[in-house]
C-alpha cells in the first residue's frame, strides 16, 4: 500500500517538475500529472538503461540524483507526446 502511495507522490513531483520546465500550458489535474510522472519515470528508466546498460534498477538505495533526472526527462517526453496528441 505504501509503495503505491509513494509512486503517486513521486509521480506528482516528477510530473510537476516536467510541467514547470516544458513551455506551453497543459491543463491537467493532479491525477493526470501523477500519471504523467509515473509513466515518465518508466520512460526515463528505459532511456537510462539504453544509455548506461541494465543493472540500475536493482540498486535499492534511494534519493539519488540521476534517477530523478531521467524520470523528469522521461516525463518531459511523455508531456510532449501528450501535447501533440491533445493539441492536434
């Protein structure tokens, strides 16, 4: 249960950071922002694994700089795709 709550909180933080960085106005609520951040974290992890190779996901340490950076970058990619789909 706590894992789900932490994923939602992390998703809100990552999605909010991505929305602040990206230009434009995307009107979405906190639930969509959380989903954007969570999906962006997966996209960022995928990109990081492509660049650096696997093995990073097995590291149990928390609050490192690079996973957050790649999560925000992934959320920015997802936000860009979402903007292209919604604002045809």
